[in-house]
């Protein structure tokens, strides 16, 4: 039983180190610690162990499980940080570029107006706005 646990532990550590992504880590976790995983099979085999040895074997199983879970957590953290770093490098924003102008409807602001303001906030007559919107020309008031 001890040899099996040692084999599972070394194999798990090698697989976790070789994992390239979070999906691969999840597959490793399921194959080792899942419902039909290797560790679960060993725990089910505990019924065949003599009652005197059960506490020792149970402790070894728990230590192995804990070591695998810790290694998986470290690898997941490492891979998440690497993915975030790659994403941040890819999605850089150049703050020296000029800002994009906000989209505004042509009827809301006369041509050449410095800022977008609501039509009711301007001192222009309402009929002048209607003429400007309908004909698209400049307004000379």
C-alpha cells in the first residue's frame, strides 16, 4: 500500500509539473482525486488492510492527498498568473493616443459646436433645430 501511494504521488507530481494549462490540471485532479480516481480506489481498498495498520495507512493516504492538492493549487496559481500576464501584455492601452470622440447624433449639436449638449440646454429656437435636422445644413441665426 505504501509503495502504491509513493508511486501515485511521484506520478502526480510529474504530471502536475508537465501540465500546460488549467484544463490539463483539472483532468489530472479528476483522475487522481475524483470519484473514480486512483486515491479513491485506495481509500476503498482500506477495508482489506488490517485494523492495526489502518490508522497508519489512512494517515499516509491523507498526507498524499494533501500533498497532491497543495501541488495542484500551486500549479493553478502559477498558470493563472502566467495567463493573466500574457493577457495584460496583449491588451495594452496606449495612453498617449488621442481620445476617441464620442458618437453623437447630427441633430443634437449644430456643426462646429465645441461640446455635445442636449438640444433643450441650448439657447437656440426649437424650429431652427427642426430645420437643421431636416435639411442637414448649417444654421445662420
